[in-house]
C-alpha cells in the first residue's frame, strides 16, 4: 500500500500598516519615560496553521523613520550616536521560533541593528484571526519585550550632575501588529 506524504499548505501574511504600530520606551534622567515609534516598517509571516505556532516571521524598519515627537531628539537618534540611519538605513528581525507558552506565545529571533545581530525574546498575545467587512482575513498580535541598546552599538550617553545617566540602556519594545492573509 502506497503512502502519500501530506503537505500542509503554507499561508502567507503581510502587514496591515493602517492597523499596526511599533513603539519603544526609554527612561530619560531615570525619572521619566520617552516614547518613540518607527513610522515605516514591514512585517511578513508564513504559517501552516491557524494559531501561528511555528510561523516564520520577519520584520524590518527604516531607521530614519524614528519619531519621538521632537525633531531635535529624532535628529540625534538618526545620527551616528544612535542608529546612524544614513549608513544603516534598516533594522531587521528574523524569527527562530514562535511557540505557545501557557495562554500566551513567545517569539524568539535575531534582531539586527547597525549590523550587530543578537538573539531576542518577545512575549506575544495572539488576538486571533477574523474577517473584516471586505472579506480580508486578518490576524492580530500584541508584542512586548526589552533589549539593551548597548548590545547593538547604541552607546551614546551623558552623565548628569548627580552622576546618573541621561538615557537608560534598557529599551522596552511594544507593538500592535495586524497581518492580512495574502491571496
């Protein structure tokens, strides 16, 4: 009796940019938090199932699209002190794993900023899959995690009068991502 190899269909997903956002939060003077975002980014995924476990996920952001609501600060972040957007116009993430852990998911992967690649782990709340009024199939995710900016060569800082630092090394990452199934 012949056995047939059953192959699962791979579903491709792309970013719905009007319903997605990526933010970061960094302590300033260690007393307040500054929030920023990337206004130009893309996310894609390939999966064989409805809960996205085992999905292959990739992300890139234009470093020149960094936006903190302050033009002077944004210019500094785009400079060689931080992202060096002219020399390194993009940052990248490629997943190495996406698995269910309790009621949530954990996304692991390699993040590359300024040609420095480090493994990162993000917590993911999978919002589910739904059809919009126009018949498009959408999937929603809330992601959170943290990185140390110095791990990626974002080393600039200044010492305050009291001996503290101006900008924390820890960067919190928060994202709301909506994907749309590609036809």
